[in-house]
């Protein structure tokens, strides 16, 4: 899995978009994908957060809820 872009780059791109630059133009200026800028802007608009979301699988197992039952079987 690829690493997340730096927070500094995200902030610069989102500042450019909020200053009136189109998302497509901001993507070209900072050399990131158009869809990436669209997702960043949508996420910043809905949550107000500019940091990257955690990557990877959430901790734990799907079987954690059934732990007592499974241990009782042994």
C-alpha cells in the first residue's frame, strides 16, 4: 500500500482550493490526481479534518465478539 501524502501538501492544496482555485487546477499545480484533490476537499468540507485517515485494516478480529463461545467449545 502506498504511503499517504504529507500533511503539508494536503494543507497547501486545500488552501488553494479554498482560495478559489478549481480542484482540477490545484491538482495540476501540485501534481496530484484530480480525484485525490476532490476526495481531500470533500473530506475537509464534511469533517473539517485535513489529516490523512488511518490506513490499513482496523485492529482486532471479526471473531472477537464470539470469543466466549469459541473458548467454551474447547
